[in-house]
C-alpha cells in the first residue's frame, strides 16, 4: 500500500479558478488595485480565461489616435487623465489629446494577456478572438455569470440572459455585443399594413420578403424590416416572428408557438457568430435566429425549436402581380427612420467586409455572396443536412433538381430571382423549364402552377408537390453556423 503525504496530495489537487471579483478588480482604474488582482489571477491562470479579459476590454475605448478618436463602444467610464500620466503631454499646448482612463486600463489588460499567453496581436482584438476560439472550450465555471455582469454595464436587462449557473448549448466566448441595448433595434409589433393599391410609396423594383399563409399574403419591404430586424405579426391566423438578421442576410418567418406555448420575442442586442440572438420575454432565453432554437438560458436544454414558414425574396412588382390581394407594411411604423430603398445598412451591404468576426470562414465564395439555404432532414430521421446554393447559380438554372439525404427536391427560380423549393417525392416528375413567374413545364410538356404552398399540375390539381422552407443568407453567415454545409455553386 502506498501512502501519499498531505503535501503531495495538496500539490496534486486541482487549482481553484480565480473568483469573479478579481476580474472586476483587474479592470479598476486604480493601478495598485488592478495589479494586485492581476497578480492573483496570474497565479491560477489558464489560457481559457482569455475571453473574460477580452469581454472587458471590448467595452473600453482605445487611446485616441492622432487626428481623431478611435472609439469601439460605450464603456465603464469616460474620465480623463492628463497626458503626463499617460506618457504624453498635458492639455496645455499643442500636444496629444488626453487619454481616457479606460484606455489606460485597456492597455494594461492587453499587456497582461500578452505576458500570460506569450501572444501578441493588434489592438482591434480580432487576433485575440481568432486565437481564443481555436482553443479547447474550457471556460471559467462562472463565465456565464461573469458575462452577464459585464454586459449589464451596457444594459442592466442583459444580466437576465446570464444568471448564475446559466445553461448554454454554444460557446459563450463567441457571443458578442452587437452595439445596441436590449430592443435598441425596435421590433415591429403587429405593424400597420395597407392594401397593394394603397402602397404608393412602393416601386416595382423594391425588394420585399413575401409570406403567404392560409390564403393571406403579406409583403415585408426590405427597406422597412432592415431598420427593425424583427416583426411580431399574424398572417393567415398564424402567429409569426419574422426575423431579419441584416448582418448575415437571413429573413426567416417562424411560427411563434412552441409546444402549444405562444412566445413573444425581442432583440437581445447580442450576436453569435455575427448572427442575431433574439430572446423570449417569458424566460429570457437566448435564441439562435438562423436555427430557431434556444441556445442559452432555461429553454436551452428543453429541445424545443421554432417552426419556419416559407418566404420568398423578390421584387414588389413580381409579388404584387402574383398576389394582387397582398398587404404590405405601412411606412407608418410608429418610429422615425429613413425608409428609403437601400438606405439601411447601405455601406455594409456594399462591401464584403464584416462588422463582427466569426470563428471560421470558407473562401469558396465571397463573404456576402447570397445563397439559398435549407436544412434537409433524412427520410429515416436524424440530423438535418445543411445545404447552400449560390443564388447566381440558380438564376442560370431556373429549374434545378437535386437530391439530399434521399429527398428529391427542385428549386424553381422566377425571372426576377425569386427562389422556391419543392419536394418532388415522385422521382418520375422531371421539371424542365419555366414559363414566366408562375408556371413550370415538365418533361412531358405538362404545366405545373407555382404557388406559395405547392407546385400543382394544371390538368390534375390532386397532383401537387409541397413547398419546403428555405431562405436567403450571406455565405459567411450560413457557413459560420453550419460548416458541414453542402455547397452548390
């Protein structure tokens, strides 16, 4: 029998993680207090604690650059110290501008990271993020609670998203602040609509997102929805949550009811891999808007998911022609915005650059190349297969057959670029070409009518192919969520 001494057992015992208050003290303006806390953290340091430092630094201003400031976001404080304390000149004379105290704290914390990790990256934090995301995910056991404390400096309501012991299905270090407080991008709640003939503000070329349920059609103009990113609505007697993640380019209408429970959603102000995280008001759980699943909070381990409904991205002229009785969102939203076509996010949409980094990208397409996306569940059940089809490819191939996980599908694209996916089911049906925007011809010359719910054989309306939910997205945003995507281009 081998006896181990108490001292040897103590040496082998796991080192307890630093308490959360040490990290708060590390961000103190007082130099002595901060350094004492950093020394204590260093004694029990793990590289997996890096996100906690980055989360704090993220909300602190950089030191002003010559000729102007370089502000990342609102922060813990905005007091200034004179230039001599920061190694520069004083306010008097023509010397550099005073440095905010938080900029000094920011620099101190980044120097600490460099010392602890042996890494050195530029001040944008992008390098730090990429490095820490590549590490195994072994967070501080109270990292979720810590994130709530940090984000409560932006908006106290954010703390409810990260209570002590919060459950999560995703890496919390990949959740970032999107630059606004809770509902800072105001959702539209049962927005006012008008009939098509009364929408004099709409032009035929304006982009709309069209939804038709139980015989009722509604158009959501991009120029309006881009300013709000979320619409709580009712179409065809179905309660909907229409989510528009402008950053990742997705518009998805979801049924608002999960397991018989009607949920009301809002905008959290947070992102996951540049994808909008919404929250339900009932439980304050965070939901991945591109999947429709709860990923952080009380519902994250319940297995529920929102049901997506079909949507089409097209022009107002084409939508109005195919749906003459449609309604469309009114400009009278109750909010003051410039709802001009192409105004919202103009610079972002015009560039391939990202506002927020993601953990992985795929260079087979440019970041913001538009793709039609869907997830196909195997016939026998199991994990859905993500699929992305380049929109430009579909424009060149207006009737495109594919088979995924044993499911034969066809994508029909209208002359104005509207994409609709249908489940062929009977593999003997081979569609060949389109006639305008609402008819497809098969190999035998028979005509099939294009609708929002089915492809219907004109000569026998009992033969119809059901619609499959699919949505547009930017390639980078979809790939960041689903790196095992089947890409067709």
